[in-house]
């Protein structure tokens, strides 16, 4: 692998690993606060699955970079502008409906993306895709089932779920926006073409929304920049909490 492609792979692994890390942290915020015990445990377990995916990706990123940074240094010793996660992942939990809609959007994305990664020409990334897909299939059953239950539930649950879709929709376009990093990796057969995933994702989301008596916004999704380090105001507060111990006591270990 030449240096340019190696640099692109490192950047991509950071983007994917950061998205999983930030999303897992958001889910961890529900621990002890979910509407009922079963949901508390389910959200915590999904968050742990996604954290495990983040660890794998950030470890692989450190190996590709070759500068001696491990998963902990990449997670805890980078600033806000150095994080490359999707904007959707950093959005606040809001109420239960907003968390479920965010997860629903991401689970459909993950299922399509990880299916493509399982065919990657990069063996470690292919192994990651195969292993993670088993977890994602469960996550998707959970989020899809709850979106339907909320949409077809009470007037209040339907209102809140529709409001969550309307609020988060603007961030979904970034899932499928590619730049020179993804373009180079797709041309090399390392990742799938993101543009090819977009219509399949949109079709699945539209179908399930219709089944739940929910509607999708007519306006196009327009917020992006997270993959280039340009974030919403929410990420800084999240990192301040997530990194507080390592920032106070650098390189501390248990």
C-alpha cells in the first residue's frame, strides 16, 4: 500500500472509529435514566457493542499510522477539531424517541456499510465488518421495532417520534458524502462507494417510516463537516466529560 493510500486509510479509520466512540458515549448517558429497566440494559449493551467497535477501529488506526498511538491516546488525547465523527452521532439524546430515531438512522447505515466492509480488500477491515455485522443486525431489530411501536403508539409518542425525525434529518446527508479520502479507498476496493449506499438507505428508512405512520421531511439534509473536524457545539461538552480523567491525569492506567 502506497503512502497516500495508507494516509487515506488512517483518516477513514479515525472517522469511523470516532463516530462509534461518540455514539457509544451518547448511549452510555442513558445508563440509570432509561424509561424502564429492560430498556436501560438494552441501551447499555448496544453502547458497549459500539464501544467495542470503536476500540477495534482506533487500534487499527494507530497501527496504520505507525506513530505509537494506541486506542486510549487517540480517544483521550485529541482535541475537538481532531475528531472526525459524523455530526449525527454527537447530537444530544433528547427524549427517548430522539435517541431511538438517531440510532435507527445509524443502524440502517451501519448494516449497509459493514456489509460492504466485509468484502474489503483490507483483511482487518473485512474481519471487522463480518464481526460487527452480527451486532448491528440486533441493534437494527431493536431500533426499528421501537420506532414502529412509538409511531403507532399514543398520540404523544407519535408526536415525539415525528419531531425527532424532523430534528435529526438534516444530519443524515453527511453519512453518504464522500471526499478524496473515501474516493481513493473505494477505488482501491477497501470500502464500498458511499453514494451507492444512499438510495438503499433512503428506501429502507422510507419504508419503515411509512409502516409506522411517520413522514420524512421534504427538505434535503444539509449539515456536514464532522468528518473534516467541523462540529456542532455539542461535541466539546461531550469530550470534556469523556476525557476529563485523562486530561487531569495524563497516561494514567488502572
